[in-house]
C-alpha cells in the first residue's frame, strides 16, 4: 500500500490509538490489529515496515517508546503518557 503524506498522519494516529488500547505490542501485532480491526479506516495492505516507520515517527515525538523484550530483532512498543494525552486531546 502506497502512503501519501496525509495517509502517514492517519497511520501514526491509528498506531497510537492501537497502542493506547493495548499494553505493549510488537510491530507485526500492531499491523495485524490495524488490518483486522480497521482502526480509523481500512488498513489492509499496510506493511510491517510502514508500521515500524510510524512507530519511529511517534517515538521522535515522544508519544511511544520501545518496550523491553527478549527478542533481538523484533521491536515492542508502548504508548507514553504524552501519547495518551495526544489521543485524548484529539491531535
């Protein structure tokens, strides 16, 4: 799925919303949640790499952080207090 600039913002919001509803999630789990629950819109076709990019964007904003995991390669994410506040504020 090719994402335009506005799509990236929508994806970031959907990822953050998914993480506020869950405790910690691996990148591929977030992708699966987006495609199955259709958070915000139909995300079928979204790749794990695109979700990883959204998580990294959110991390730079301070809205998510990497959660500890025993896996060497896979990333686990969680929403921060700032991320939860952003969702509550509707930004």
